[in-house]
């Protein structure tokens, strides 16, 4: 490090080879199978985060969408925090570090967006414009993550957050579809 004037740190390799035998490490060092329910749960949360990021990439960078873009960036940070809590042993201080009030912020955002939408009087099919459709996909992935976390029975604030997040993503999809004229397809049933 001292060889360079700027004291650059040595680059860390992205691969460690420690998971080549089907195991991974939890926070604190405990090794578990990659098929472990806890690993699956934080993997599902990571996938939800990636789905939100994909939606964010499709939302226009215009003033009318600035608040939603900021909200989705905040969601991504919160999902990362949720994943960190889930990667910690149940009952540890780190596992309880996810803020219990994170869902309240989502509720306020749901109410704000809903006030700008026509009343929902029927079921709708996921879709619309690309950004709206991706938000619907992020909602479905978030529901899967929620089911995985519920199965762990040790992370109640994360469960509540994911439940509310899926509602937020549904409303955000409707809001984006309205703003971008993506439309909604009514489910007609049988």
C-alpha cells in the first residue's frame, strides 16, 4: 500500500471460493448450506431488491417521477438492511436491527400515491408500460420474499415491511401506468 503515492488499497477479489462446496457464511461466521431456509429468505430479499432496481431503471428521469425514484432508492437501501438482518443469526442484535417503523413510511407513501389514482373497483392483471410491469414483477418477488421470511418466524419487523412493500409496489405500478398511459387490464374472470 505504501508503494503508491495515493496509498491505494489492494483490490479485493469478488470470488472467494469459500462457497464452492455448497455452503455460505452467515454474519458472525457460522457456515450453513446454501439451501438453508435463512439463506433462501435473504436471497429472495436480494432478488426483490434487484427487481426494484430494474423498475427504477425504466422510470423516466423527469421531475414528475423524482419523488417515486427517491422512494424506490430508499426501498433498495431498506431491502439491503433487511437482508443484513436476515443474514444474522436469529436472536442476535443484528437480526433485530431492522427498524420496526420502516413500514409506517411505506404506508404514508401508499396513501399519497393512492390519493392520485382512480378508485380500484376490480382486480387488474399485472402489466402496463415497461416500468409499471416491472413494478408489478417486483411486487410478486417481494411477496415470495415475504413468504420465505414468514417461514423463519424470527424477523417480525422484516415480515411487516415486506408485506407493506408489496402494497406500495402495487400502488406505484398503478401510478406509473397512469402517468405513462400504460393502462390497466381488468381481470374479467371466468
